[in-house]
């Protein structure tokens, strides 16, 4: 059984909030983002929730897929 989509970004790290907001703006989902980055949707979920950070190549793919920059998504 799948969980309902998260409706709030509260409690997420800043980069997770940004990724979810960018996904919503484009009408895309985590599964789509995972396919664009060549990783599993579980890995994308771990990045969003702060349990893992992507490698640098994956971070660049993620930013590109979201039409953003690594600095904007992961910068302080």
C-alpha cells in the first residue's frame, strides 16, 4: 500500500523543501525525478527527507531536471 503524498514541507531540511516545491511547480513527481537522475525513487525520498545526500553528479542531474542550480537547492 502506498502512502499519501506529503502535503506539507514542514519538518523537512531546506533542500527537501526546495525540491518538493520545484516538483510541484512543474507538475512532476519523485518517480519522474528519480528516472531523470538515474537513481531509485527511494533515493530521491532519502535526499528530500535528509537521510542521504546525493553524489555530486546526481546533484547536478537533479538540479538540471528541476531547471535549477545545485547552489540554490543545496546551498546554505
